[in-house]
C-alpha cells in the first residue's frame, strides 16, 4: 500500500530504495523530518515511493560522528613529515604544533575550520566534537569576548552545516605535579572558573539547539590537577548536568610512566578510581591500557575515543581493541590532527592494527556479526553519538536527520549486494569517494561530491594557508 503524504510533508521527505536502519539494510524506506531537522518517521517496506517525494540517488546510511577534532591543526597537515629530531616522537611533533598554534588569528581559525568541516562533510562525517584549547590572543592576553576563538569555530560549523559538540578545554599545567605552563602554552591556559566562563559566554551568544551542544574537556591528567578537575565538573553540573566530558588520557608511554611516578597509578585507572566515569565521558587516546584498565573502562560505559590515522602518524601505539570489544566496550572514531579526514580510514586502520598485532584476518568480527565492517560501522555510530551528547548516528524517529547517500555505481559497490556494501566502503580504496550526497538536519549540504559553498571556502582556506606559511 502506498504512503500518502502532503506537499508540505514531501519537501521534508526522502525515499531510499535501500537504507541502513538499526536492524540493518532495509528496502523501500521513507524518511520524514520536521522543520527543526529531527526525524519524525522512518518507514521501511513500502510498495513504492509516495507521489511527490524525492528519491535518493543511492543507498542511504547514517552520517558518522567525528568524536575528536583540533580544527586549527588541519592547516599544518603534511608539514611535519621530516626527521628534525634524533628521537622524533609525539613530543617533538608537539613543539612544532605549538609554534604553528602561536600564529593563528581568529580570522585564520574561522577559515581553516570552515574548510575542514567541508572536508568532513564530503567524507560523510555529519557531526564533530571540537576539542578546543586555543583560547587567547597571541600574546596570551584574553580577548574582550573570552569565547572569541571558540565562537569562530562554532560559527564555522553552523555555516558549513556540520553538527557540533563544542568542548572548551581546561589547560593549566605543563606536566604532572602541577608544573608551571610553558611560554608556548600561553594561549591555552585557564582556571576552571575562567573555562566555565567561556562555556557560559558561548551558551549566551550561541544557544544550544538540535545541531549544537556544549561540554568541557579537561585536556589531560598532566594538564589539570585533581582539585581543578573536581571544580570543573562541579561547575559544569551546575550548568548542564549531562553535558559531555572528554579528556586525553594515555596517548604516550612517557605519559603513563610520569603518571605512575607522580600519582602512583596508571592514567585510566587513576581516573576511574577517583571519578564517576560514566557514559557522558569520552577517554580519547586510551591507547596504553593494561588488562585491568581495559576491562574497567569497558564496564564504565565511557567511550574510548580512537583516532587511528593520527595515532599512527604520531607513533602512539595500538589500542587493545579485540579485548575491549570482547568486554562490550564502547568506542568511536575521530580525525584529531586531520592528517586524514575519512571515517572509513579510521575503521580500516582499527582492524588492520589488530591484524598486524595478532597476525590474523577479520579480527574484530563477532559471532553474531561476522562482517567486520558492519560491526565496526555500527559500533562507531553508537559510540560517536554517545560522545557528542546529541541524538545522532541512527535513522530512527527522534534522531537528527543526518545521512550519507552512497554512489551505487562506484566501482567498489557496483554489482555487489547490500550485504557487501559496507565492507567495500570501508576496506576498498579505489578512485574517488563513494560518498555522493550528504544531508544534515534534513538539508542537502553535499551534492554530487561537492559542498554547497565549496569554491568560496576553499579560496578562503588557501589565502589563509598562504599567509600562515609565509609567516613560518
């Protein structure tokens, strides 16, 4: 029986011959959403497309949340791939990154963020968690508007169409033991009260709505104290009790060793022992965890934030994904430093890292879900959605109307059945992206692999990059 719809409904409706719903691939699916960009109904198994309703140009799947981003670092991608230090590592890379961060102006940050978010959308990321720690002017002085730089990033998300969870970062110290901050960290430094003031300023100037959420991010255990972390969380709870909390946690072995030396425990265990770490938390780069921490993190309900392209680029290490998933742990993926901006690459590296360590294939399959791509994609959607604190990552009533339209004629998908599509999307790399169109809040922001404002925003990005590199 055909579905009846009004002309007004038809403008906020899309029919897909194939769509990935929470129960997997379904045929003849009708998506309907409201003016606020929230899905009202998702119906499958229709006889045909209703009259007047647009038809998707290919299979439809939910958009992927990107749970970890430092927007300004997009402008330095590719500029640190040389050995300038006999022991080149994350720490020497960080020194180069600090020098780059020192040059960024508000206008620069806006231009870089806008272009980055275009790239995210074209890749099929429809939400981003921005872990934002460059707060102050180049000399370390506070702007008249303490949220100046964060607000530029929020506006970049709004202009391009990507959903955002803005996470202003608390950064106080240069290392464990409350070591004084370095001079090149002057743009990052705040007290808990000052950081919460930035959150309040943002909430006043750019109130939350369906595409925008606020939380906080204590940078890392080396950059905050136990007392300041408690103060930050208490202040956040007074503003928004269920707001997301993200933290860098155990990215480097030197970080783990320093935590043991000064705090008497490994970072993840120290945090779990002292704080109510639960589903509102995202522990980013929980790379170096032992068996006890792996099990405890999985039990907590927190999200392990994995950024495989960045972690590989920086030589961080490999997260024990197999054991973590066996313990029913939750994870999501992010592009972090943006050396690459593609959720498919993050999932591919997640599996390939386990293959290299264990010398097996299809390591992250499960007895009830033998397709690795299907399992990882579903899990990253759910974990990424939890990390955003927003209702995203699923084609179901009440969720944000965010989705990707795949190119069924792409060489990696052509002539294959739906059961093979996600495997081909994740594990094949041939030619242009299979992401054809992208919708956020029901609005088509990418069509035929081009963003609606791509030419202008790319020109702005190039001009900004030229100036930044000329000043290097």
